[in-house]
C-alpha cells in the first residue's frame, strides 16, 4: 500500500495543494520529493493516487491521477460503546477499533467510570481515527460520538438491532460473530446492578467473553474483533 496522506478538502483528478501538518510530514519528515507517488484520502470512501509536483516551505502541490474505491470496510455496522480508560490506553482503544473496521465509537460515562472525557478528549480521539486510518487503509472514518451517559445510550433508537452488554456473570452466553450489532463495555469496576437491569429492560442482552476478567480496552477490542469477522469466517465456511 502506498504512503497515505490526509487532505481535508474535496478531492478529484487534477491539482491539489496540501498544507499544514500533513504537508510538513510529507515533505520534511518523510522527505518525499517531486515525482514521488503517494495516496490522498479525505474520508469520503475513496482514495486518490497522486504524484508530487512541487514542494515549498509550507505546502505541497500534487497531481491526482485517478479515483479508486477499494473495499476495506465492514459491510454491516458494528458500534462499540465503552467507558474510557486512562490516557494512552484510550488512544490505543481508538486506534484498534479503527483498524478493526468499527463504524462508530461512543464514549460512555457510567456510575463507576473513573475517566470523564472532556470535549477536547473527544477531539483527540477523532484525530486518532485519522492517523489510524492512514495506516490501516480505511477511506471512511470511524465516527466518534460525544460522551453519552448510560441512560442516554439506552434511549437511542438509531443503534443496530443486536444490542449487547459485556459482563462477567457466570453462565452468560459467549459473544458470537453477528452484525449489525452494538456492544457496550463498562469501566474497570463493571456496570452496576441497576445499570444492567435498565439495559435488560430496554432489550439489551448480556453476553460474556469467557471466564477471565479483561481490562476494558482489551474487552472492547476483543468484542470488536469478533463482531467484525468476515462472513465466511463467522459461519465456519471453508475457504474457496
């Protein structure tokens, strides 16, 4: 995969001027030169192979040669709603959910949450989505919602029909590949009994990842990996 650079502007065949941090990274960190080929993307679902034409101190001129639409997205929506871990663990969570193809991340504020994300944190997560998308080849960005309380999440009527809550209660069914789906992951101290009761009353199902207690970012990433499995793998079909 060619080196990818994010451009916030509409893209199409012809000349493009890249400025700001991405231009600096391309020209002065990665040290690309005129004639080199890269790929531009802006989150619209397409990517734009381009040739570098000229480099100045503050901008890079490129010529977009083509418009391509590779299929790298999970076809049916997977949503992860999770309490937020501390510091770089939150950045790790956002990065891995992006790489796995999750469609939407909803930061949760629950009764036992120890991290209360501010709007500046949410903006940092959104920037992290762009950086992770550059690396993994996604051309549509994972949406990062504003922070939701538990009641606000349960009240949403626009979520996928399979609504799941991860829990460690013995005897719960193990999470199975299924999409579209939304999975909720609680903080290190878990959901309260009142929160679980409210979820079940709202039609959410409790599921487990097994006998071990996982850190919240581990649980969220594991659940996302299961839910985003390609259909052939999730049904056990033999490869063709």
